[in-house]
């Protein structure tokens, strides 16, 4: 039974882009989207494997980003995969085999009405453009010619826009969009000291590091302290001399 708009799909039902109604007279257009997160040993290498897998299925990779791992940050990779709708079941099953599945979700949206509306509007505009081109060929006056050309330009632009919308919608129907996240286990924090002597060694190292930093800071500040002392001595001397002279005048 076809899934309704936004309804979650099982892997068995997600592989078809169109389905027939109960009476078998019309096809329904379905856009399939999915999300898959895997934990793997090497996300960067697995991203290459996933890309090759999708390409073998006749699909493509619309986006790919990779973050190599560091001492403090685990590696990860993100891909946006476009998979032919009729190959989705097998492709998703193969992707699941690349690592440990953490999250998986597949959804379907029925866009039959939207597609039929676009087709009808495109058909009507195509007929209108054809009629305007015929009128343009038989225009008797310059005024008629200008008016017809203006209307024809407007209709043709609208027709081009609707055609582009239809092509985008058909691409979404024919190719399911699956976002793939590849992550690895997080970097474990370093273990703390396990006994008294280990703690003492850590404390001693910390003390030495603090004293070393303090000596460096003192070395940086010492020249400035000398300059400040000289300036301060000059200021004090000037103040004392001025005070003594004022006292002599008053006496």
C-alpha cells in the first residue's frame, strides 16, 4: 500500500518513485528522503567507499565534507547521496554494512498533485506560446507586432520557469536524497594518577611548571621594573626639591 505524505518507509517500500492507485489507473509521484548515521573506524576512507557504492548504483554525490581526526577531535565525514529510486533498497542495505548503524530514517512525500499541476500549466503555456508565434508571423501593423512580441516574451519566460521547476521535481522523484553521517568513537580522556606516588609526581611536575612560568614572567617584567624605579626616583626627587624651595621662600 503506498505511503502517504511524510510517512516513514521501510526499506522494502522505499525503492519506488511512483506507485499506482488501488484501481491501477494512475501513477503517484513520490519524493524519498533519508538519513543514515554510521559509526566506523575511518570515516574518511568509508566516505570514499560510500561514494563508489552509490556511483555503481547509478547515483551521484551532491555534497561531501571530511574532517580528519586529531588528538582531541574524532574524525567524521558527511555526504549527501542521490540514489536512483529503484536502486534505493539495495544501496541502503549496502551502506548499512559499512559500519555500525546508529540512526536510520526514510520518508516519502507524495507530490503527484504538484507534478500534475506543473504539467497542466506547462501544456497550457506551450499552446499559448504557439498561438502567439502564429500571430506574430501574421501581424499586420507595427503596433500589433510590438504588443505580440511583448506578450510572447512574458509567456516564454513563464514557460521556461515552470519547465525548470518540473525538471527539478522529476530529479527529486527519480533520485532519492540520503544524508549520510560517518562518525568514529570519541577520543577517550587521559587517565588521572592512580596512586599516591603518581599523584606526588604529577604535583611536583605541576609545581616545577608553575615556578618555570613564574621565572619567565619575572624575566619579562624585570626591565620594566627597572625603568619604573628610575622614573619614580626622578619624580620623588623633583617633588622634594620643589617642596624645599617653597619652604625656603616662606622662611
